[in-house]
C-alpha cells in the first residue's frame, strides 16, 4: 500500500471519528477556540486563504500548517467534500498524517512546509 492510499485511509478514519474539521470557517473557529491542532492545506488553495491561515496559526504554539501534495478535487473524491483547508484535533492522527504527507512529498521530490 502506498503512502497516498495510507494518507487518505487514515484521513477517512479521522473524519469518521469526529477529529477532522473541514473548511476554512470551521477550521478558523476551532483554532481560535481550542488554540492548537494541525492544519492541512491543499496545493490549489488561494493565496489569500493561505495568508489568513498562516496569520491565524502564527501566534499559536503547537499548531503546524502542512502543505499537502494534493488538490481540492483529490481530497474531495476521498472524503466526500471538496475542501482546501482541514484541521485535525487529535495529536496521534495529526502526527501520522504529517508523516504520510511528508513521505508522499519526498517521493515526489518537493518539501512539506511547516510553519
């Protein structure tokens, strides 16, 4: 099983367990309320939204922003909703998803950005 399949399988499990927050507004609200988490953004997310996410997360400890090597369509096919921003509340899920995203990106020859 390749890392992309593992990533989306785990993302689906994360969603079913209630630990995946989808969409900019709900992610922003959850980050402001909880103060920590891991934010995943798709590669075709608008620059304006990227800047807003970076701004929101810049003042928070324990919050990583991970650029995914997927576009919104790929994410939508796998989780049933086309979104560009997702957050994971559970640290275990977040760590494994970051690991898979990094492995996918490394095999593609580019880097996963952390903020």
